[in-house]
């Protein structure tokens, strides 16, 4: 998969779940739909954020390297690099282990599949944007869940998400450790219908 380094994207404002600027109304499920705007460029997007189970609530400033809970983000807009405005990302909640020039590794398994899907994820490296006075790394928390010719977005992955109830993601974190996050997918179809500027299959 294409290796991508986006240090110029520091102004996006991560972690995504902590930098939400406005809500689009009451949540229909555990999935939160929000709008974000870049203060400098004025670029905008709308995001559906799926939190993992058992989220520990930790702040980046006080725990830059501790696990803060994982999320899947489906974005629509022009704020970050995307495929026809669409992007699927994993927020690891802690630094993701890089190899092969800023690629992360993850295994995705749906509840209706026997074997996991192996994914090599382009990591977004925000340089000093998330470095805090404690000296923690606080970078490499975010990666794209795309496919070989479409690094930002995978229609096959989204199709599987819309026809499954659970997604389990096992990914490599900094320091040769593994993390497994579990995601309930109910309500995703309804959430995507609110990201109206992009075309989503089967919605």
C-alpha cells in the first residue's frame, strides 16, 4: 500500500474525538456525527465517529502515550486527503507502531468472518502538533483504513461494515505491543445518511 506522510495536516486538530467543534444534533446511536472546520484554511468535513467498547477517558495532554480508546472515523469533505471526499480512519488512541516508511499494521475481523483481513495503514504523522510539554511522543495516533489503489477509503470495507454487527481490530502499537478494539456497527447506515455530501454504497 502507498506510504503517505502528512505532517502538513497538523491543523486538522486531533485527537478527532477531542477536537469536535459542533454537533449535528442528538445521537441516534452510540455513533456521533459532527462537523469540523479548519481555522486556517476554512476547509470543512462531516464525520461519523464510532467509539470502541470500554473507552478509557484520558486526556492527550495528561496521558500522551497511554491508551485513550480507539475510534473509527468516516469522514466526508475536503479537510483531509480523501477519495471523492470520503475517508475511513482508525484513531488508535495511542501511538501506532510504524514500519515500511510510516505504515501501520492491523487485522480486521467481522463477526460473520472466520479469518481476519490484514491491512497496512498509512499513518498520519502530525509532527509537533500533538507533542506536549511532558515530552511524550503523542504522534501517530491516526491511520487510514483504505486499500491498495485507494489508500484513503475502501468500499469493500465499508460494505462489510454495513452488513455486520461487530468489527474487531487488532493493531500494532508503539513498543511491539498489540491492542484489540471492538466496535458495534449498529446505526452506521443511518449515520452515513447524514454525511450527505458524499456517495456511500448501500445507504
